[in-house]
C-alpha cells in the first residue's frame, strides 16, 4: 500500500471506522463481525479498505488463510484503544457535570460465571440498565490476565477475576468464593463405583486434565496430587475432556451442576478433593471519578448485602 501524508486531524468518520476495525479484531473475522455491526461482510470490507486508504497502512491480511493483523495493524489497534478510552474518559467527566448516567461500562469477566447461583453480577447489570438507559454495557469474556491488563491500561473499567497474585496497580473487592470439585463422567469406570470402593491412590493414578492458567496454591496442590496427562485453557475445555470418559478433572460446582442433574457427571470424594477460589472485582487504583462505574459498584454492593 502506497505511503501518504500523515493524518493532520482525526475526523468523526475516522473514529467510526476505527471503532469498526476494533470490533472486527475482537470478533476475529469479517463474517463474525457481521451480526455485531449489523452490516454485510462486503460493507465491512469496503469500510476497512477506506480506513486503510485514509491511514496509508495495511491493517490486516484477509483471504483463504484467514484474518490476521499486520504489525502496523496491531500498532493502530493499540493506538485506537487508547484514543477511544480517552474519548470515553472525556465523556465521563462531562457526565459528572450533568449528573446523568450516560456512557459505557466496559467489563471483563472470566468464562462460565453465568451459572453462579449468587447472581451478583447479573443483578448489578440489571440495576445499572434500569437506572441509566443511556448506558452502553460492553462485556468481554477472556482470561484473568487479559482482564487485569485491560483494567490497568484503561480499556476496561472493571473486571471479575480470581484473586491469585494481586497486581499493585489494582484495587480488589471480594465478590464471592467459587467451590470446585473433582468430577468424572458416566463414561468413566469410576462413575458406577462408590467412593468407598475407590482408593485415593487409585484416584491419583487415573488420567486427569489440568488447567494451563494460573491457580491458587491450594488448587495447584490438588492438581499436583493427580496424574494430569492433558491440559485445557478454560473450564469448558476441561468439561469436554471429562465428558469423553477418559479423564477426571476439577470444575466449579455451579458449572458442573447441570451435568450432575442430568446424571452425566458426578463428584469424586467431594470432602477430600475440593478447593475454593475467591472471585474479586478489580479496578484501577487512582482512577478518575466515573458515575457509571460507581453506580455499578454500588449495585454490586447492594446485591452482596441482600
């Protein structure tokens, strides 16, 4: 792509195109972004081409090999995230002058919390929606590390993460504890045997699946006692392997409850093979006043006290 004179100013149209670019990257492809943006893949392609012409930069590779950012595209993505966060910060400060709930709440949440019975997050989001019809809620489902980095750099206002190694730049508020048990599926030989007939030695010798993300010391100790011959990047991946009948593994009890009720899974030695992980709300220290965020945090607190 030919070089052009650097941008002398950023127009509203440029900002709209950059928001579209950010959405496409988050979705992972043009086709996946169609339903989110509400426009066709060909229209997305035209807009992306227009943005590349305006910037004089090739932002991504697309074709049979799939969608992939160029090095320049990654740099533009980071710069656009910073700019959009600054725009939102400006809007937040203006909101304080009018005492109106308008703007965005960008929240990062780890996967598979929707089955948590406490429902504090759901109630808080419902309360925020009811109080501020002008509030746009954006939820990102990703890893704890990505959430903490997002809160630190400002493109997430708040995140819900397990408290394992607290970061010095973040404040944490405990939400609840998540209880995990060791499970097998009905395809596994242990399923039809009573726990009293399964020795801990036999349990620790059978093949198990372990997560490859960060864990608390207690959770690591429980996994080290098992014969972990497979790994998964999230709890859904662990469930997939347990359901094959070839592995046992730990899952949050609320996440496994549906399979247990269907007679598809059961816990093994629940009094011995279990652990708790505290889930916390993370916010950036020294953050500027944000009426939308403060209302969300207050709704969370109200739900915890109820």
